[in-house]
């Protein structure tokens, strides 16, 4: 496909560079967004270690593990998709992106199952916490942090999936090739970020 | 600024190795998370998670092959996050004990909602102390 | 002296007297036939524009509306405070007034105005670029601003919030007032800020014209760069904390609820981690405007370019490390109080450096005494006193006395109104001919500027005294002994109001009736003046190339326009 570029860029190379830089800058905003959450986590964990231990013990660790593995695998798929796109192998790219999307669906499904479990058990934030068995002071804070963190993360998973789906369109139309991978590259970066955040959330919420 | 060369980096083999490394580290963190390591559990988990994150950033996201602004953006972000964490901890860790949310004047652990009662609107409202 | 053709009384000496160059601007200047304002005249062409200049004008209209609204709230506050008795509103009403004053001014004027208007308009021109890096994102940033403003306006119609613009928990989670839509409005507007910052950083990195190295960048571009870094990295934390507070309010899902072990101080940490850098988002662009105007009206290149550029980066950076100075009396640990106190002293150093550089630029320059320079002089006085009182309140032991008194209120108004708003007005007058191709009446400019500077002093100097005497802020009533100074302050506010209205009036009239400016009525050697005024839709006919820094007055003003 011929390389076109917007008129205010001197050439396509500059446009690519600008697009990539823009994406990285946007990722830094996402990093700072989740940072605030990790601060809240650390703050309350320091104050209420018993509650946080109790809360993470109540998590279904193997569900979290499954989600972690699936998300890492989807990151791998997306990295490969970017590589394939650069080599012009559009069909490979397309199916790798579809695989990553399926992983996203799996992830959200597991989270939904977990959330339902939490609702049933009364493991909820703030005044809604009604689990009779967990009594450590600050336990409702653990769930406030848990739901805010995983909820925000799940929202980003949805956004990431939308970006991946959008990036799959040129693959379907056989448009990717050397020098023309911007969309799958940027979507991939976003998806890797989603994975990155979960890499931290999993041990902090489920394990320790 | 260097023009970004899209495919100078990363063969599929490299991605595979990173993926396997990530899987191994995930297993490690799961196993060590189940052990009772006391005070070491959190630092260890953070070290493992940071290593995994580093792998994703460096190789899946190609920071290893990038120069310039993206690296700086991530480095500066990290610096600000560390500052935020450090100074927030500097507050809560060294705060005057009576002002700490988990102590509140007596040195035993507090049951939930002990000093303040829930009003009909579901929010906490002060309850006069009974002494 | 050539009298103005339109008889509005402006006194504009022939530029040849000042530059020694052949006059570029005889008063029979012709308004350009084609420019960005008439490239498409339907409303739709404005609403879907991707032209950075039109987006700048959209921001101008919306932020000035916000300024007007915030100013109305301010006048209402001052009217209420003219005596200790309830004059206008009751206690809750007063709380709503100062909350809305703060919210509207901070989030809908101070933060977006200079970057959104002058940043958008001038940055590509200064870089020799045809537009910003992401023109459609630019338009999106304005629409996002409008949506956020709409949420907040809606809340205002229902009386707004009474929490103060700082929304401290736990009150903000239990207040019955309409705090949630305001929080959501702020959350949304934060994205506008992020998008603008992102756009500017990428623009400066990728769209600099040939020959334009980093150390030749106009200082306004440096200022925008520093601002953009802060917008990018600080705003997300505000987004998070505002979201958490809103969720706490709506769903009683409270991260900061003391009854369950939550800590309101955590809210304050996260809130101020954004809101302190936010004040640098407000003030750095103002510093950039001042750098441009001192060079243009001192007819001298900046004294110490590198120092100013690096000090800008220094402020952007160190500004992230000082937020706890808003929390000295919050029960924050003394360890933190000490750390923040010291770090705050450091950030003041960078601003002081810049003041020396600006004064050093004017010193032994060929001063062209015009309205923008009047505002810059006001700015210099206000930034020094505002800055010094800032260092004073950064001293923990002193702040224990001054916190939550009018001393702090006076300090930040000195910086935000005295410094930033003066710089805004300087920029507005300096760039008015660039943006609209006409000049404003210089005499009236001076009169209004003097009124504003005097009015400002009359409004806020009494407040330093009041605060030092112990008058607390955010109370609708006060002890009788504070009455006189409060009356003085309200009187000053009225002068300020007249000053602003006057500026608005003659600028509006000049849009159509002002003398045609010509491409460069000031004879400035800033890069943005290398185009016609108003500029072409695509800025340049030929790509400009750069051979040296801007504002090099050792050579004559260029006659070769690039468009």
C-alpha cells in the first residue's frame, strides 16, 4: 500500500515517529493513573496488614493465576502479531489478534465469575461489606481497593480489546506491511500496558 | 530524533524466550506466594513483578531497542511514582500515633465501625462518646 | 507620529523611529484577503475545524466565558464579605459561592487558558509548522473541555457543591450538595488537559522546522513543553482521586471513610500530588508569555536563554516533589513536613532565576512602552511578592499560623491573578493583532491596565493583613475588627471588575473597528511574526527555515514574510 501522510508532517517517517511517541506519552498517563491506586493499596496495607492478608486469602488464587497466564499469553500473541504485520503476513496477524481478543474475553469472564462470588459472600467495599467471617479492621478497605483496582483494570481491558479489534481490520484487509504497522503497534502497546498492570495486581491482591 | 525503524528488533524467538521467562516467573510468584515468608513476601513479590514488567517493557514493548523520548517518559514517570510512594509512606509511617487511622487513641485493633455509627443514609456520622 | 485612521485615539509612533528599518507598517495597512478566519464561514466549518488557530479561538471564547463566570462568583463573595452580617447569602450559600469560584477559575480558566489559546495558536507558528502533531486530537480536547464544563454547569444550576474546590473527604462524601457532577466534570476536563499536553510535546519533538534546534526554541515553546509534562503526568492522579471520591459519594464505596479505617489524609496526598503541579500548569505558560513580551518590548534578546529554559524544566520537575506543603497542619508526619518544606524552597529558586533573567533583559534594552509591557511590569511586582509570600508559607512554623487564613488566599491570588492573569492579559494584547489582524486602542489599554493593577493591589494587600491578623478563610462571617480591611478589599475588587470589563469592551470593539495591524505592528522578532496577521489557514506559503534564535534584535526586522 502506498504510504500517505497527513499534510502537516514533512514525511511518513515523521508521522510514524510522532504516532509512536504520542502513544508512549499516553501510556505514561495510564501508568500514573494506576500508580495512585497502588499508593492507596500500599498505604492501607501498611496500616491494616491483617485485613489485607485475610482478604487475599479469601481470593480464588487459581482464578487469578489463570487470568495472569492468559493475559501474558495474549501479550505474547500481540507481540507476534506486530512482528507478523511488519513482515506483511496479514493473515497471521489477524488470527493472533483474534486470539488476544479471545484471551480478553476469557479474562473478563473470569473476573465476572469472581465478582459474582464476592457479591454473594458479602465481600464488598465500604458500608456494603457484610461477610460474617472476616473481622480484621480495615477489611472493607481491602475490598474498596480491590474493586477500584480491578474495576479500573477491567475497563482498560475493554478499551484494549476495542483497540485490538480496530487493529485487526487492516489485517483482514491485508493492509499491513513493512513501514505500515502503526495501528497494530500502538494497539499492542496499550495491550501490553494492560498486561503490565495485572502483573502487579495479581501478586498484590491474591498472593501476599 | 531517530526515525523509528519498525522491524529492526525482535525475532519471534526472542518473544518466545521472554514469554517462557514470564511463565516461569509467574509460577515462581505463585509458589512463593503460597509459602509463609512473613515480611519477605511483599518485597519478593514486588521484585518478581518488577522483573516481569521489565521484560514486557523491554522486549514486548521494544523499549530495549528504543532511544530517546519514550524511555525518558517511562523513567520520569517511574521517578514520580517512587516519589509519591516514598513521601506518602514517609507520612503514614512516621505519623504521630494518635493520628493514625489504625490506632485512633487506643492501642488495640479496632473493630469495624466502632467509634462512628452508620446513619440511615449509609454514611458514617459521629456518635457522641459514651464515657 | 501618525494619527490613527479610524480616530480611536491610539498613539502608535511610526515603527521606523524605533527599529531604524524601513517602515513595514504605514497606517494604510491592508487587511489580508485570505486568512484562517475567512477560510470557511459557516458554523460547521468552526465546529469541525482541525486548524489549530480556530481551535485556539474556540478556547478563547470558552475560557473567557469561564473567567467571566468565575469572576461573577468572586464578586458575589466579595459583596458578601463587605460586612460580617449576611449580605447576600447564608453560610451554605457562601460555601457554594467560593467552591464554584475556585472550581470554575482553576479548572476552566487558569489551567486551559494560556495553553489552549496562545499555545494552540502560536506554537506551530513559532516552530514553522503547519499545525500541531495531532490536529483532530486537538479538536477533541476542546470538545472534552466543553463536555466537562457542561457537567459542572449542570451542577451549578442545582446550587453546586459546598466543599471548597479541594473536595476534602469525609465532607465531600457526605455533603448533600451536588458534588458528584462537579467531580465528574473535573474528571472529564482532565482529559482535555492531558490531550493538549500530549499534543504539544509531540509537536515540539517532531515538527520543528529546519534549523530549529532545541536551544533556539522560543521560550514560550519551552514553557509549553514544561507545562505539557506536568499536564501529562499529574492529571491522571487527579482523575483517580476524583473518581474515588465520586464513587464514595455515589455508592458509599469509600476509600477515605474514617469509620472504616480510611484516611482523609490519603485523599489530600493524592489530591495535592496533582494540584500542586497544577499551579505550575497555570503559571509556567504565563512565564513563557512574559519571556516573549520582555524580549519584544525590551527590543533585546533574553538575558540568559539557557538559564530560563533549564529553569522551566526545573520547575516542571521539582514541582512534583512539594505537594505536602498544602498539608502541614493535616496531621501529616513531621518527617514529611520537613521534607516538603525544604523541597519547596528549592522550587522557588527556579522562579527567582527567571525573574533575574527577565529584569536583566529589560535592563539597558530599548524599551517600547506599550500595554503588554505595563502588564509585564505588574506581573514582575506580583510574582516577586507572591513568590516571596509563597516561601513564607512554605516555612512550616509560619504556616501553622497562616494556614486556612486570608494570608494564604492573598498569596495564591497574587500568583494566580497578579502574576498569571497579568501575563495572560499581556499575551492577549501582544498577540491580539496576530490573531485578529487589528490593533486595540493603546490609550485605553494603558488605562485598563493601570486600573487592574491598582484594583488588584486594593483587593489583595488587605487580605495579607487580614490573614496575618487571624481572619480565617471560607467563612461567610468574621469578627468585627476585620470589617475595615474587608471593605477595602471589596472596593478593590470593584475596581478590578471595571478594569476587566473595560478590557473586554475595547477588545471586542477592536475585533471589527480596530486599526488594521499589518503583519507585525510591534516589530517583534518572535518567529510567529514572520507570517501575515491574521495568518493563512495553513500558516505558511513556503516552509520557513531558522538560522538563529528568536528575538535577535541585533539585525533588522525581517521583511521576507513566509506567508
